[in-house]
C-alpha cells in the first residue's frame, strides 16, 4: 500500500480533528473544579458534593411569595441583621441571590443615594420582581444584575457582599466564590447569613442550613480572613469574612 501523500495526510488529520472536536462538544459539560464529586441526588439536593456537603436545589421563582411572607419580619428580624452589617452612606453593596429584594431595599436605604446596591440573580423572573418592588419602595439606587451559576457579573468592585440563604444552593460555589473575591475590595466584607445547621430546633431542611464550621472550611482556600460570627438572629447566624490582598 502506498504511503499517504503529504496532501492527503493533513486532510485525514483535519477530518480526525473535526470528529474529535465535535465529540468534545457533544460531551456533557464537566465541572472545572476537582473539588466536586457526584452521587445520586437526595430529595432536596443536586447530588453534587463539595467539601463533604451535598448542594441544595436552588429556590425557584415560583415560590417567590415565600420570601415576602408577612410573618418573615417576626421570624428573622431583618432590621437586626441590617444593623449588624454596620453599613455606611455611599458604600457599594452586592446582594447576591437577592430574590425579590427582601433585603435589597433595606441595604439601599442604608447606603443612601450616593451608594449603590447590586441585586444579583440567576433567575430573570426574580429580577423582574425585584424591579417592581424596588420601584414601589422608591429604592432608586438598586441595580439588578443577571448573573450565571458561575459568575455574579458585578460591574465594579464592592465594599460588602451579602448572601442571605443563598450560599448552600450555589451549584458552583468554587467558581462563584473566586469571582466574588475578585470583585470584593481589599478589606471589604463578605457576609453569609444561613439557617444554623448546628441547631436541630431550626425548622429548615438540613441541606438548606449550614454550620459555621462548614462555611469556614469552604472559605479556607480563598483570599479571605474570618472576622466573626454574629448570633443575634433568631434562627440564622451571620458569618463574616474580610477580603485579604488585592481585588482585580
Ligand atoms: C432562598 S432564595 C433567597 C433570596 C433572598 N436572599 C432572601 O433572603 O429573600 C435564594 C436565591 O438565590 C438565587 N441564586 C442561586 N444561585 C445563584 C447564583 N449563582 N447567583 C445568584 N443568585 C443565585 C436563587 O435564584 C434564589 O432566588
């Protein structure tokens, strides 16, 4: 058999290359972080394991009314939480996973008209609700941002990042937290508010709660230093970190 000519050979390689390329495209998307493993999902989770914890399903916009339930103020004492943040006029804040804006307008009130609050969501339906509710409240310094499961898409560096009842349901916590740290100013604060996983009397499904130890474990490799855990809220804790080094 004749050896392939130099001309035929590249064509064959081109064809092989195309087949390989389309095969790669046809593969299911892989998660970039080696920190993730997969197992059969439990009822409330997505089967993805991160630092020994199964990630919870994110809350659909179809249940948005729950976020604005009338009894929530009494149950969660949002004003106490806002006070605990110690925000200042003119600050730039990101409310990641803002939902309908239950906390967003309160943050907007604290930073005033010289400040900005970015309400970040992956569900455009939530952003529509946010827009309506912020208009009703006259919170004109709120900007809705459509993020992706990996990227918050923040347009500028921020002083404070707040995540209320969100972190445990991030499908890509490694990518999200890296991107968030890149947009947090040096010395800026990252505040997680989660239902207390240590407390069995808190009536929330286990995958939707987090312990302080688990949060600290998951932040250990990021450019963050632990500041404090605030225990003043009825069922949640506020776990506070500060950004070390330089924001991009
Ligand atoms: C349980 S709700 C909490 C909403 C709000 N923080 C509150 O306390 O009222 C969680 C929200 O996080 C959003 N979410 C989940 N993953 C997200 C991500 N990667 N980036 C931004 N939002 C996300 C969901 O769409 C959902 O609206």
